C-alpha cells in the first residue's frame, strides 16, 4: 500500500467545508470519528497535573535513597497515620471500655448496652485471633474445640472461659491449663489387644456400635485401671484435667474406632496460647463474653 | 460536525459531512459514502503532512447577545424557580416531633438518615435511590424523545448557572457589541473596574452556591450562624471553597466547553433520538436561499426565488454556545430556543411570519419542501415505553413507601457452623437478628419463631414474656443486633432444611415485621 493510498484510507476529508478536519480512520456504518484538536484548557490541565505531581515528591515520602527514603516536608508516615487513627478510635470508645474494665463479667452480660458492645468488640477480636483455629463462627475443627456447643473441656462458665483465654492450654504459662492424654500404646502402657477392647468399651459408653463379640467387661476393667483416673469411673470426664466426657455425643477427635485407637496409642495434647500478654484485659473480657454467648455458655 | 470548526468535539462520533438542509439522518450513510468518493477524487484536499495538524485549539470567546421573547421568558422563569429551590429549600422547616431534626430536606450523614419532608430514608432503604435514578434516567429519555434536549436547554445546572453568570456579565460589561468593543480596547481604569466588579459578583454567587450546598447536610439556621461566626467545622468551609471554585470556573469560564467537551449527555442523546423527536430547527424550506432584504427584492424582480432568512446572523449572536443553527443538528446546540426568539424578533421587524426557527422535525421540513403533509407523532413506541417505565417504577416506590413499617427485621443465619450438635444429641442453629426501630421511642418486641414445633428459642441477653417468647428492647431510632439460638430435640431427617418464620410483635400485639430463614440439620 503506497503512503498516499494509506493516507487516503486513514483520513477522510469533509468534502464541503472550507475547514478540513481529519478523522481517526474508524468507520461504523458510514459514521466516522473526527480527529479534532484538543481544547487548549485541557492541555493546560494536563500540564498542571504534571506540576501537581511534583508537589507529592516534596510533601510525601517518595524517593528511595541509599539507606532510607526521602521523608517529605510534612514527615507524614502511613504507619503513624494508622497509629493515630487507632488512638482516636480508642479515645472514642473510652467511655464504654472504661465501663467494661470496671464491671464484672456477669455485670457485662446482664447489661444490654455493655453486652452489645462486648459482643461487637469480642467478635472483632475473635475474628482476628481465634478464628484461625476455632473457625469464623466458633464451630471448631478436629482437634480444635467447638465453642458453640454445650460441652466444655475446661468449663464453660464466664470465669472458666476467662481463665482459659488468659493463660491458655498447655501453653507454658504457669497458671495455664495442664493435663494431657498419655500415649498408652506408643509408650507401652497398653498392649494392642487391650487398646482394641477398651476402644469398644469407650464407644459403648455413648451408645455407639461395638465390634461383634467384643469383651466389654474386660474393656471396663482396662478402663477402670488406666483411664478412669482422668476420665472418671463412669467416663464423664474431669474438667480440672481437661479430660473429655466420653459419654456424650461430642467428639473432639472423632468417634470412629480408628480415631479412638489413634488417640489411645499416640495420646493427645492440643495447645492454646496464653493471650494475657497479647491482648489487653478489656479485650479478653469482651472475648470471654463473646464466647460465652455463642450459645453453650454455662 | 460544527461547520465553522470552532466548538466541536475532539472525539465526537459524528458524521463526516455537515448536515445539509434537506438531508435526514437516514440519508447520512449514503452521504458519507459519497464523501469518501469525493475525498478520494480530490487528492489536492489533503495536507502534505498529517503531523502538521495543530495539537490543541484555543477557545473562541462567545459574546451572547441579549434577546427577548417567549423562550427567554420561559428560561428566566425556570431560572428563578430552580435557583430559588436550590438556595432556599434548606430553610424550610418540617416538624417531626421530639429528638428529630425539623429540616424539611436533610441529608444527615453522621446520623445515617435522609429526610425529605414526610419521608425518612434509612441506609438499608437506599434502593429508593435506585428507583429515583431509574425515573430520572427515563424522564431524561422521555424529554429527549418528545422534544430533544429540554434538559440541556432549560434545566441543567450548567445552563441555569451560566445563564445567571451571563446576565451578570451583561449587566456589568454591557451587551455583546459593547463588550466586544471594550475587550478590544487596551486595559484602562474603566475596563479594569468592570472586570473586577464582574468577577467579584461571580465569586459571590459561586460562594453562595457552595454555601447553600452544605446547608443540605446540616441544620441550616445553625450552620449559617456557625459559618458567620467562624465556628463551623473545617469540612464545611472546604466544601464551600470547592463549590465556589467549580461554580466560578464552570459557569464563568468554561460555559459551553462543559457541554461540548465534558458532558456525556450530548453523545448519549444523539444515539437515543429518532426522526420524530422535536428539535430546534432552522426551517430551510422557508429560509433558503438566504438573501438580504435588498438582494431579495432584486431577486424577485428577476423572477428568482428568495427565502425568508435575511442572513442577519442574530440567531448566531444570541447563541450561548456559538452555534449556527442553520447548519442543521449540531452537537454544540443545547436547544435553549434563544435563536427562535431572536429570529422571531427579526421576522416581526421585516414583516414576515415568525418561527423560521422553531421546534420541528426534519421530516416535516422536508414534507413541506415537497408539498407533503406534516405530522407530529408524540405517541410512539419509545415515548409509551418510557412513560410506562416511569409509571411502573414510580408506582412501586409509592406502594413501598406507603406500606412500609416503623420497624424492620433482617435475619442472617450463622454461616460457620451452620448447625451444632449438643452433648445430648440436640441440634442448634444460630441467627444474627437485626431489628430496626424507626419510632422515636423505645419499643419492646416479642420474637416469635414458627415452623419448627417444640423448638426452644433463646435470645442472648433478653428477658422472656409470660408466653416464653424473648423480649427485645430496641432504642428510639436505632438498630439492634441480637443473637438468636433455636434448639430442637426432635429427630431430624438427614440434610434437613426446614423453613422458619421470624416475626416481631409490637407492644400493641400487631405483627411489626416478618422474615424468613431456615433451620439446618446434620
């Protein structure tokens, strides 16, 4: 295509006007797009934005330097801005947080406005800190207790929940919850056949099916000798040691034979961190109320 | 496609040939094809180098001439009404009782409420805004289908404020001729004094415009007092400054540039229009060929035809966007009708019939040209459709407004976990229940949950009434969220999903609001 015909394709002139205007060469059903010059003020605005951008270099942190960066004349910093926003928020909430700090847990829960505030604050703290293990709505997962049901390893009263959150479970904190399920099989305390028998017995405690012909009375004997120390003679558990109730329908690690055998063989000992050093007392209070009002609180 | 090339768009999708008299939109495809052929044949029309095109075009200053007539009077009337509403509406009071603002129109951002006379809109009812926007769009389309750019010519804020600014300019700097002459003089005391006075007046109007704007967002009398004593919040001054600047720049300096370059509506309306829509037209069947009175007399003497247009350019001089209406439909024409007034005045003076420029359609002009019948069709598919949509959406909004309750109920089922099995085998579902109390006093609602017989309904932190239903107190003009727990001991089918109805019963025993959700089982 010669340059001349190319130009012909790209441009169509207004045939009658004294002033000729180029088009962009685009055509839709005979409609064409004129290629008019920009208005001058638009061009000025464009240059003005370029000048304006220079102002950002001066005012805000902009240029990387060898070991640091240019600070900007306002010394503005995004982290400082977040800190001051947080401080402003805390000041705004101060009247309620102060009330929460002074009130007992029971008082917080029985006063509607404090309850609403604590649930809002606790919900946020739960999502930030607890949800990774316990689930967004406290539903838990295998090995991570469900906080919505009415079964509690260490107690579901306000004080018990507060104690667990503050000091954790097997967290290394001196006041933390202690006690673990030993590895009966791995450490040679029970033989394989004994574990199989006691598994059937444990399943029978909550009415689950057992292996045909299982010697449950032998299982009961093994249970009384090894397990009842923590789980109680009737298998109802012991909250002082975090030993679960084996007679109800809630199973932290699963209720099938394999899961129970696995637990007896290898033991259990989940860990929850102590939050006392990480969260302030008011947040822990709010979290306690939030967890207590999931529905299973005692 | 502005033939003088002064004010057409940089990238307007438009036809390559100017619209000639006697040509309709449907002719244009063929005409454009002709243009391509013509262009190919006349090689000499091309500049040697396309890079020689200018990068930018300076604005040609427009000196709109004063005009009197029907449309000018109509525009003055609309200017007074629209600006009157804008400037004074915030001062109208409306009694809503204790603890409620008494301003008729108020957008209360901190309180999250919008008040419009007897209507109070909460943020969750913002769908009314959707309805309003649909009606606004359809009204704009309908205007366009009936008589072109009625919005642009008479009601658009850009047009109204520019009209006001032009009037001020004319008052201080004089009419077109005087102003033109003065602008050609070297700067002296008179010119400087007038320019200063003009810009001062413009800035005062712009400042008042910004000031009135913020009054819609707070109690107007209080805010005026605070502004006067410099106690208003800084953001108030900031917004006044911003709107002062935009009003001054857009109505004082930018004017027709806003319509030609910035506004999307001319493009949209060009795509929406049809051949039956009335537009401000030059009736070339009557006007052509143009001839001055003397020339017309000479032509008649020789038995040659002469049109009614005496080529006096009054229609161009009065045009606020600098368009020559005689060149046909034009992107820059806002259809304000001032050229009709100007032409009518001239026609009256020369003793010819008025409305050489008028609201008409090109179809009718061509019909007259060829001795055919003119017709005005207002009832067309599109006008009926637009009217129907406006009626339906307006009806829905009115119905929704008339039947809405003073309280609202929203249920959100817990997503994770969907259900919980309790130690005794019972199944529990939890819900976040939002109750909005739009009354100005605290209301106690009894929560009823039906659909699952024998289920236990518990609300965290609430008492129960003698019937065992949870009682939820919601403060005046507030929303409260409560956690509601529903537990059943009955055996459920696998994957059960049972519909539940939540109702809140007001103190007088009536059902305030209901909402549906489900009870999910393992």
